[in-house]
C-alpha cells in the first residue's frame, strides 16, 4: 500500500523546463508531510530563483525556500511592498530535528503576522 503524496492538492507553479532540483523536491515532500500532519498547509509551491521549492503561507508573508541541503524560512515584514524587508532563519537539512526546527520557525513567523491575531499557526 502506497502512502498519499503530501503534494497532492497543492498548486505547483513550475513546468518540466524550469523545475526545482529533485533533491529539493524530496526535501519539500518530507517537510509537507510533517507540516500537514501538524495542520499547517501552504497556499502555493513554486520554483525559486535557484532550482529550489518555495512554499508560500499567509498570503506570501511567510516563505519557506527548500534547497537540496537546507531550508530557509523568510518572514516578510511588509508583504507586497519591499521584498528586501525580511528576517531569515536557515536550517541544515542534515540535522536530525530539522523538520521540527523549520515548523517552529514557520509558526513564529505566522504568529508575528498582525493579520493572524487570535488564529492558530
């Protein structure tokens, strides 16, 4: 019996000519399985500047860029204005608790969004 693909139902904005690195997709799939189980669902998956997977949350205010060997969690301080205004945490994909680290960073980012006041994240 095969497990369901955690990417099912998630809009993915890439094609075969401009797709993320297979290792980045594998890391994103691991992360998606974990965060979906925790009740956190991204709005979109798209290819990043590098051959990465970018997962978008909170209308683009929280972004997770998934590389072949790491994860970066961005909190945009003024979404829709100047994308250079952000905070960043980096996480090594080889760390045994990396998925927990990324989920914690994502929850902090989403909790700091004034538009989410009173919502779980």
